[in-house]
C-alpha cells in the first residue's frame, strides 16, 4: 500500500496533485455497508399566514422529496463518489419499506439486501421546510432489535459480502439493525475475512464494537463513551487514546464540527482543520465523512490522507442544503484555491443543489435556454438583460444531439463542451447545464426557476415551459435582442 503524501508543493491555480489523485481513486474501491436504513422525507412549501385554529404557520406544499437516510445516506454518498457498494439492512413490511427498497435499488452501482421483517415499522423522518428553514420534524420508528433469526441471516449474508468487498462500514443509528451482539459478530467476521471494519457508533457502550479497525464518534459521543472531559484539544486526544486502549480500536477519528477532525492511532495524533467556507446545513455530514473515508481506504489510500479527504467532503456537504452528497467533482473543485469559470458547468443534480443554496439566501433564480452556437453580440445582450431580471441566472444548453435536431445541419458548429465553456466565461451567467432532450422542460421542472427568460424574437405563448413556471407562481419574461445578429446570418456571411 503506497502512502500518498499530503504536504508537498503545488501550483497556485491547480488542485493539490496528490490529494487530487486520491480523489480520482475513490471510484476504484468496493464497500459493504450494514446498518439502520430510514426514509427521509422533505416537504417544501411557503408560509404566508397563521392558522386560525392554532397559533401555527400554514405551510402551502410546493414539492416533496424522498431519499434513503441513515445508513442509506452513507450508501448515497458512496455511489456519488463512484464506489461499488453492497448494502445490508432491514425494513418493515409497510409502504415506506417498499418505497425505500425502490429508492436504494435505484442508486447506481449498488447491490442491496434489504430484508423485510413482518410487523416491523420502517423508520421515517419527515421534515417540513419553508424559506430554507425547518419548521417541524416528525419521526416514526421502531428501535427494538431485529428478530434473532433475521439477525443470523444478516450475518451470513454479510460474511459473503465482506469477501467480495474491501472495507466494511457499520452505520449504527440505534434503530435495532445493529442491536444486541450483532456488532461483535460483524467484527469477528471482518477479522476472519481479513477486511477493515469502520464504525459510526451510537450510545455509551463502545465495548459493543471492540476490536474494530476504526470508530468515528463526534465530540459528545466521545465524552459519553469515556466519561472524560473534551474541553480542549489535549483533552479530546486523551479521551480518544483511552477509547483505543479500552476497546482495542485500531484508530479513532473524532469529528469536531467547526474545529475539523482529529485522528488518533498507533502512529500518533493528527489534526485536520475544518474545510467549510459556508455552512448552510449540517444534516448528514457525518455520513458523508464516513462514506468518503471508507471509499478512500477501499481504494488503498493511506489513513491520514483518507481522513483529510473525509474532512474535505464534510466541508463540501455542509455548504449544501438538505441531506446532500459530495461528488468527486465537488472535492476536486474544493481543492482548487481559485474558482474557475469551468466550475459553472454542472450536471442537473448539481444545478438543483446550487439553486437550493441560492434560494436559501433569498435570491431569485432565472433560467434561459438555447443552443448558443457561434456566440455573438445578440446572445451576449440577451444574457445580460436576462441576468438583470434575477439574482442568479442558469443557462440550459442544448447538447450536440439536441442542437442538431433543433437546428439541422450544419449545426452545431461548435461542440457542447466548447459552447458551455464560452457561456461559463460570461459574467452574466452563473450556471450552465447541458440537456439532451428536445426541449428544456425536464430541466425547468428540476430547477423550478422563479423567472423564465427568452429573447424577444419569441412571443410569451411560444416560450417552452411557460405554463410550468406559472404553475408554481413564477414569471415568464422576454429579453431584448439586437437586430442583425444571429448564427444563421453569421453562417451565411461565412459562406459568401
């Protein structure tokens, strides 16, 4: 196993070469996750009045999102990094369990074993959100240990899955999947198969995980498990060393919120300061850190570098809204000291996440779309005017196949990557998202802009997506165009 150094020199405008290489290796590992899966529901809406029945706000629901939570969020983060993932958990024989099974199975590169226990209630967390703030959270759960026969089956499946993967993660949320003596049985199985085992612990009794290769408590969990003070850096290190001594852990990684992370192992102690520039939402950041650490170790990255990447990923995800994930591109971008225009070019999921962050700040989001082939002054004028009508502007760009269908040969003259790069270099453009469909309707539905803008060479009735935007209270506007400028006219002049 070759160590990846973390302190060598780098060029000022490039990501740290060694860390960037480690990030790119994250997709080459395979990880087994065992733990408590839950259904995370997010209900978004607007509050404009107080109920006459009780002094509570009335939430007018605009959209609802369901995601795998708990150990399922660890899986989401692993797949976002590109790591092959096996997942073992238990759900109830209810609709929520069926929904979870579909959501987990829909993740890329996942082999799921979601066992069903009759009569058990699937854990569901529902969050009501308005203007970027949680109004209320409701929980429905069953924390009893799973049935002993089901537990035996879980261990048998895990033994086979461990042999096929490089690292095992126990994600314990205290909902019964890792109850009783199951953690000890998984530790024993990992040692028997020669696999590293990482634990996100729960509760005060860390003896349940004795012999694990690594445990990842937060500060309060460390204090509860050891009964020792954690009021200084030295105290945290002393408590982590005591935890290692008591239970034979190979390493302890303490997540310290705004103070970053601390690694304590046989090689000594290393501190990693927090990487976050902005903090919007800390939901799920521990899952992100654990997943990144596991993916790095599975890809043969040395432990100190793996912890640094986990710390970096946690810093990325707290800058997003909701239970988000950190992708390889996010980590590579975070390693770059300077923001590049090319970072404005994002996929649809990233565009949705960025728009949520902007809305969290109360900004109006606009969207326009087109092929933008052979960018000319008319395009620039329209984009500048569009940007004046919102706080942030997203440009939906027809991909090459889409542009060819829309315009016919010889378009597009420039490939989508070149067109996107030119658009991203404009100060009036905040985000570029390429779409392959014939129309931008799917992108509009995903982004849900406050303002939809097209050039004044269209009429309002001709604007694709206008009815969609109006349906959620958005506006449709036309921006002025400069006469005499068009791609067709440019091509005609070139032919002449």
